[in-house]
């Protein structure tokens, strides 16, 4: 059980261990997570924590594992007041029928996060199940964590973030109407609205991406930022993707954008012609980069 924001390599290590144990014990593996994120319920300013994965994105990643059940508990202020042993008795024992619990090295739960490994072991003996706390999963000398990945993303370090995640960071959203400036200079873009208002967006810049539309992947170049050359509202940040060699109308369709690498900073150009020339260079860089990875 855990929050599993990002479902990174450390989380995957726990899940694979869970599956191995379930086979030896002839049991059914269960992943238990909470939604919304507890900090979004309890924090006075929920926007201080941005999500690496929305709930749908988390479910999409977790579905790749051979796990029988995913339990999503509705996290409320009332739920947060439940003690760790009360949670174990009512949910893990009473509802799920737990026989063995696998947790990460720093896992805490229950009211005021008082449920540590010592409390878990005490309750496990009382309710006749076993507990296994795994060692931290490391990247070099550091423990992999969601906080580490958020920092990498905000700094535009997509390659590092993808390495820590064990998959490409992606943004899911619906295509919405835009200003159509890109179309007028030969680079039409799809403006994307993320599925969640608190979804984390990487640092402003231009990124090489792969775009999933109707089950087919296309190369693309993504701009995250304020579009300083053509934008008349510098307060409004946009997600715009030019899908290479694609000319279909996908307005109001849902798409997925996988980020591969950051190409450059977002820049202000003195003319639209200079912007177009740079986009030509960006397209060449994207095709070369993605071509090397295929």
C-alpha cells in the first residue's frame, strides 16, 4: 500500500516483490492506494504539491503489472483521523483479508502518520498477518523518491526523470481550441488541457515527444510555456504539441504525450519568420533524437 505518485522504479520494485510473495503464499496480490493525494486534502494550499501522475495515469501504469486487484480508497479528512490499528482492523483485515503486507522503507500511515513499522508489526501479531519492509531502491547514492523526480521535471531534466521513473513521463489530456498561429507558419499545434489541474508540468521549454493518438504513435515537438513571441497573455501557460507528419482534426480528442528529451529553452524571437526558422531546426533535432531511440 502507498500513494505511488509516478509509479517510479522504487514503487515497481515493491510491486514485483509483492507478486513474487503472492506466488509463494498462493495468495492474491492487492495494491492499495489513496485518492485524492492526502496533502491535497489536508494542506491549506493544495497547489504546493503537483502530481507526477493523475489517478487515470496511475491506473494505466499499474495495469501493466499482473496484479489481481487495485483498491482505491477515498481519502477524506474524516478518513485521515483513523488510527493505524483501526485502519488495519477495518480495512486490511475486515475488508481485504490480508495475510502479508509489503511496504516501502519509509512508509507511515494513520492519523498524524503514527503508523510506523513498529506499530505495524504489533498489529500484525494481533491480527495474524506478516509484514515485510523493503530496503530503499537507490539511484547511485540516493534513494529514489517522488520528490526527487518532481525536482528533475521542474528543472527540465527529462532524461533523468525518465530514468528514475523506469518509463517516460507523460501528460494525458484533451485537445482544445487555440489561436491557430502555428498553422499560419506551417507548424500547426494541438493545444492540450491536462486531465488534472494539479498535474505537474516540466520546466518551460521545447521537448522531443512521442504522441499517442488512436493507438498510433507519432513523433512531435512540445512547447510548455507562455509562447513569448506570439502570446498576448504572458500569465497564461500553454501545452502545445506539433505532431510531425500529421494533419487530421483531433479537436476534443484525448491524447497522450510521452516526453523523450528537452531540446532548448523557450525563447522570444523578434519576428515570426525567425520563430519559423527555429521550428525547422527543432523538427530536425526531434526526428534525429527519436530516430536514435527506435
